[in-house]
């Protein structure tokens, strides 16, 4: 049986695509290996959100190309994902040892591509499509990574065109998948033993806006999923602040399986910078949305994303980002220094670029603020009893521990000698660290 190794970079959407590609390859007789040196087919599923991730993809295929040239001429190499969608045939010039390039829009072409490369052809399939589904998806099972959480994409692409972001160019315009398919995938995952469903999209709360034949939005989908039998949890990421409707907040509050967790990227705490980023809200509007969610849903965790050193960002404007994290009591934030991406509007503002040293220094201060707030947020739960879904079991420095997450997405470590992965446990929080809580089984 031929072996396939897929290296997945970037976001959960890529991880979900990898699970689908592994399903297609398994139907062709490929077996997954975790060791690239054993693989007959090597694929990298790339991310182009930052230059660093793009560079990493090139260095990965560069190494595989060396193996192919020096010792294993039979291996086939494929580059997929966002870098593929963006660069298409250019990849062949840069890396002549690559056998196929497959963009994000046409992953269901993979079986046809494998057939062609095995006949000696080189293939580039990066055409864009507006289709949301592909009949070929029915021909294989998704090979989900063994875990308690199943990722299910509900939308693909984005229409927002934030000036720093490459996603609309790599994932295309926003398309919602049909509720029927999503519910089917959720039922399949639950019957396989998954205990948590995370609905995925660049902008999940605009789900359904593009349906011409029905009025069906994220709140409707949550209700339909919540009605499925059994004990499990539902999460959804990522939310665009101004697309969070009162109906969505109310629905999230009322449905027992929907977790108390919202990821609401703010990107900057300064209204001027937000305007330059083409975000459709200012600092005050963002604050009102966060307050509304907090008022409706007790113990909700609200996380965010921030960029340090956006072109033209002044020190004062950067300080507004730090103060926003405090003012809106953001529980945790993903952070990054601004990285110019080809084709985006902000990348053209070269004369406004912030020097690397300054960006790095701002990022360090931003990270420090995130850490402080994360600890503060965790300390609120000392002494509380919380429901934890156990995700793993390990021996840590001689002690057996189980690790899991609360409904509001806090990681908890619990001493325990038995593997209880997949179970729901009641845990008393005994200690709070910056990135996790310690607890004991009740
Ligand atoms: S909302 Fe903005 S940051 Fe998010 S994917 Fe769309 S363009 Fe990118």
C-alpha cells in the first residue's frame, strides 16, 4: 500500500481540508504515515497568512526535493492550500521537483490529480469556483484526527477585504455550505464518538447570508445541531464583531450545548487604525458588542486577535490596543506583528511600514498584556466547580494527569491515574496559572 504524509500549516480550516484529503487518498488505497521518510506521496498544506509560514512551506518542499533528487526519485510531491491558490504555476518554476499544485477551491479534484501524476504528468489545479459543495465529496469518508473535537467548516472564503488580509485572495468569496451537509457531518462525527463540534469559518456569523432560497442563519444551524441526541458541546469560530446579532447572542445563551465562548477579533484598539484596516467598526462599537455578549452570557470567555505595528500605527495608537485589552477584559488574544502580504492594500503602504525592531518590541509588550489578562481571567475561577471535557492523558514529570477544557474554553490539568479521555467530569479549580487551571475531580 502506498504511504502518504501531509504536513499541515496554518489554521483549522487547513486542518479540516487535510482530513478531507486524507479521506480521498484513503479511498484510493493510501495509508497515512507520520514519518515523511516513509512516504511515497508527500504533501504540504500551506498557509500564507504571514511571510514566515510561506517561507516554511518552501523550505519543507525544498528538503523533500533534495530527497527526491538524491535518493528517492519515485516520490511524488504536492503543494496545496493558500500558497498554492495564490502562486499556482509559479510554484513549478521555483520548485521543479513538485508534481502537483492544488489550490483551496478544488480539493475534491485530488483523486483525478493523483491518477494523472502517477501517469507522469505535472498538474496545477487552482481555478476559482463559487460552488459550495462538490458531488465528489459523497465518495469518501473524512479521516478525522483522533480527538474529542470535530471541526466542521460551515463557510468558506470572505467578502470583507480587510486591508492586511490575504484570505479573500486565497479562499475566495464567502460561500455557505448547506445545512443538510453540515448536520450530516455532525451526526457522523457524533456517531464516531466525538464529543464536541466546532463550526468553522473565516466569518461564521455571516453564515447563510448568501442563501437565495431560504432564510437560514447561524442561529438556525445552532438550534438544529443542539437538537441532535446525546451529550456533546458546540462551538463556533471566528466571529466578525458587527455580524454578531442579538438573535445569535440570545440563541447561544439559551441552547444548552452551545458553549460560553466567543472569539471576536478586534485587530486594533484604535478607531483610526481600524478604519485603515477596513474593519467595519470602531473601538466603541466593538466595546458595546463585547459588553452585550458578557451581559447575556455569564462566565463567557471572549478572545480576540491583534496586530502590532500595522503600517502607520503610532505609539499612541498602539497604546489604545493595550488599553482595549484591559477595558474590554479580553480573556486571551492571538497576536502577530504586521506582515505585508502580496496583493493586499496595506502592503502597498511601504513608506508607512513600521521598522522591524519597533514591531517586535510592540509585539512583546502586547504579549505581556495578553499574559497579564489571561492570568486575571483564570483567577476568577479559583474554588469553582466546572464541567471539563477530558481531551488527553499523560505522565507529566512522574505524575499522571488528565487534561481537558471547560465549556468556556479554559484548559484544566487534573491529577488522575486513569485515562478518561472523552468523558465529562466535574472538577474543582484549585490553582490558576497564566495559560491553564489546576483542578481536582469532584
Ligand atoms: S474578516 Fe478580514 S481578517 Fe477575517 S478573513 Fe475576512 S478579510 Fe481576513
